[in-house]
C-alpha cells in the first residue's frame, strides 16, 4: 500500500493526515501553537513553533499509523494565507510572522490605494485590505526599518515550513495571489506594484505550481520524524484553495460553502479576466490554470459561538440546533446581522457591528438561535448573489465546516441560496486538499478531477423548498437594507465601545 501525507498549517494548530492511494484517511495527528498578541489588533506567531510542532506531528502520525516509511511517497501542504515571514540572507526570520488576522496596517492600505489607484484591481484582482501581505511589508518598512533592512526575501507560513523541511524556498501561485504583489492573470510578480511602492522585486521568492515537486526531506528532518530522505515534497497551496481541492471544487460552476470561525463562499473559475470589481476576492487556484472567486463573512460560526458563550453557555451546539429546528423560517420576524467583528463581503468595513432587528417580548431563545443562523447564511448569500450577478451559474453548493454538521442548517442553506446543498461523506478540509496535491504530483492520477473522484464522496443532498425559498427571498431584501440603515448609527456609537 502506498500513502501520501497532507499537512495543514492553520492559525492555531497544524494537522497532518495519512491518506492511502484509495483515498482512505488512515490516520491523523495535530498539534497546537500559541498566538502572540502584543496589543489590540496585533496577531503574530513564532515561525519556529510551526516547525517544532509539525515535526512532532509527523512523528506521532508515523508511530500511530505503523506503516513502513518507504510506503509514503509524497508530502504536500496547505497553509494560512497572507502571513508575512521576512527572511534574512541566511533565510532566518528577522522577526515574528505577522498573520492574516492582524489589523495594524490601515495606513499602509491607504498608501497602496493612493499610489496605485485602479491599477491595483487590474493587476492583483483584489483591493488593499489589512489582512493581505503587501500592507504588512510596508508596515515593517515604515515602523521597523532595521528589520526591513536585514530582509532579503519573504514567504508565507507554509512556505517557510516547507523550506525548513527541504532547504528549498518557493511560493505557489495560490498563496502568492493573496499577497497583493502577484499579477494574477499573468502569474508573475508585478514590477508595476513593486516599483510604485519602492519595493525591490528581489524580495519576491521564486514561483511554482502547487503540485510541483520542490525536492526531498533534509536528513535531519527525516531522522527526527521517521520519514525517509527520498520522500518527495510538493509545493502545496493556500488553505482556501486546498479546501476547495479537498471538496472537489475544480470546475466552473462548482461552489463551496465553508462555515468555520469565518465563512467562505468559493466558486471555481477558468476565466482569468473575470471582473468582480473588487467586491469578491479573486485568486489563483491550486489547480493549474484555474482561479476562484471568494466572498468572506468575518464572523460566521464565531457569531453562533458568541451567542452560545454569552446566552447559552451550558447548552451544546447540538441542543441549539434542536432549538432552531423548532422555529419556522424567518425566526418569527427576528433578523440578525453577523457583524459582531466587522464585515468583509460585500462590505469591507471593520467598524460596522451586528444587530438584532424586530425583537419583541414573544421571542424565545429558540428564535434568537434561528435568527443568528439565518443571519450568517444571509451574509454568505450576499457572496452567492454577487457571483450570480457576474454571470456564474450556482445550482449546487458543497457545504463543509460547522454549517455541515446540522441538518437544519444544511436545509437552511439550500433554501436561502436557492440551490441544492450537498454534504461530503468524509470531511478533512484543507489537509485532504494538500494530500490530493501530493497524490497528483506523485502521478497517481492523470488529472486532479480523477483524484477527486477517487478521494471524495458526497452523501446527503438538500433541495430548496419552494415555500421557504420564497419567504427567505423576501427576508433577504430586508437584510440587505440593514447595513446601510445602521452604518451611521454604529459610527456614532464608536466612542462608547469598550477600550475607547
């Protein structure tokens, strides 16, 4: 039996999965590492923690699996996007990594907009947002000039991990697209963007396809983990791209709904000139010569966790789902907007905050739970609507994450999205996508679609119900008015928020 390993370097932990040639997940192992939050809005990590915990994870995986190391043919990666790892001439980090959820770079975003204007969207396909890598580079240049002076290149988190395992430094296109420095359509670093901001193009690392082999494990890594030095290592991709691969989102019209802490609507594209005018993200896919459009709800599952922790701390999520099931669509006239941590799509607004609209004394806890779930799904539907307005056909949505663990939520997605919603038979997320990239890179399959057909199964299917679909369509019209109606009110409340 032959195997591959998928490594998913997440924000709070690293996960590894051992997958057979038949697509069976034989074993998995994970290890956590801490965030470093020096002050409000800052989010950093020590890159060496990623390396330490991954080595331990791989060692655990091999011990549990008890398979001969020569049977493992390849390893690939998925990783948290946008994080900045600056390296000196010996390829050592000059400071801690600045992560995707760090928000210190607003001034640098305004500088990018002022110096590039419409050219930024034309080249990078995405607006300047605090989460992206380019504003972080500029922040270090402006605020930590000594660190910037020592830096000779930068990579993203999983690229640094892969470098430490192999000694080879690259960045794949799907992660490079999230830096704001890539010409997304032409798949090359943009000299225009670098020149406009006074950045040397030499800072940008060599580019590579996600399925490409970058080399083999270093002897020391092989000794520490129990793997062999001739184990092939493949580039891998951004976590959203690998999540799409792991869900089989590989052809135009295939769409993913992922509800975790944040929420994502992602749809595969083959047209590199697709233009969503910056209202949706547009990135290179981990599949060669493919792209994906993506909308993000910042506080998707987080909104439900917030509600549970504050108002139903002693109840399980399963119990909350039972409560929601007892309430009809529309939550008896109660509407929620999930802006408890700001919003991303279609409103890139870090200051907006959430609302309950329509409360009366007859509403119960069950109504509130249902309203929170519906509000999260309405927010995701705004991305679905933008994709349809751009000419995409969305008739089937693969649902993963927390939103796929509840039948009532799966049916709600079908009714609100007005599309069939399907659940995967076995869900491993981006780690499975990374394993599939290794399997494809090893030559086990002629195409990634062939790999997906072997590795991925779909189980339950939920069709939209006509009466609920019509009711939700009317409620969605009201939902879309809430942002504009509350934006100025939230701005006036800003001085009264905690910490102000």
